[in-house]
C-alpha cells in the first residue's frame, strides 16, 4: 500500500491484514513440508515487527488451534527496545507515522514512538497487525521481548553451526527457539519446534560488527520513555 502525502510517497506493508494473509504461503509451505516427514509443531516461533512474517508462518497452525484440531504454542518474539506486544496498548492507532492511513485496532506503542538510537536488530515498527493483535488479546498466542545482544549471540551461534548468517530480525526467532530447545533439554521433553528464518544478514554487517567488537548495548525503554508514544494515540 502506498500513500502519497505532501509530495512524498510512504510505502506501508507488514502490519496490514491483506499483506499478512498474502504471506500465509510461508505457513502453508511449512505445513506441507512437515507433513512429508510426518511431523507437526508443538511450538511455533516467529519474529514480530509489524506482523506479516510471524502471521504468514503461523496462519494454518493458528487455524488448527482455533478450530480445535491441535493446540500448538505460538510465540511472537519482539525486541525489548520496541515492545509493542509486551508493553503496548490495545487501541486504535494510525498504521503509519504520517498519520494518513485509516485507524486499526492493534497492540501499539503509538505512531509517535521512536526506538532508541542504538536499536540495531530491526523490527522497529510501533504496532502489530490487527489479526495478530486479536489472537494475542484473546490468549491464543504468547509474546516475549528479547534484548538485542542476546539476539546477536543466537545469530552468531546459528551461523557457526548452520553456516547461514541470519538477518537480525530472524535472529529474534532463533533466540527463542534456542531457549525453548534448552528448556526441553533440561526437562527431558521432546518437542517439534518450528521457527521462521527469513532473510540473510549480509545487509546488516554494521550491526554484526557492532556486536562482535563489543560496542553494541541493550536498551529497555522506561515507562516514561514510552509515554509520549501513548500520548500520540488518537482519541476514539
């Protein structure tokens, strides 16, 4: 969706429901691949920015969950420095910072929210897809926020053993997948874990360099830092 205003064009994707539904091909292909090896995920993990990545992955499995066919855990993983799900408000908000789009009910930090300057892992959007927000609000999905140094630690480990350098956004899901696998190791449980790996990190080498040379830091916004974004929410 492209919105033209004041002489410039603002392109908006991810958060819009039609974009998320288009991305459902990710989940459909994942389900078909798992069926070929007679597996079904116990845990499904995706990174959460605006939502199309996560929503596309979980689409068929969320359908199974809602109809009672199965009951997988669905985990949305977002950056602690941009915690739309875990610390946002469920409210009507603009989908773009220019405030030109129709309002959508979503988990949001407010369209006026700006992540800290040291935020390097992507997933910067202030809100979440209305579809995903509804699933989370009704208790069908979990959400967790992770700090970026832990995200890049997981990315480095994944690159070492899988020879794939993941995009920092994807590495949020990798972080949670590793944590879930370690939890299974400790409990002795056996679970099938599905996570979304979308994109490579070759265009994010500056962020990787920052992590490797030790200059990357974490920032968790205070309630006071989040308040200006909430103050920007439209009164509905």
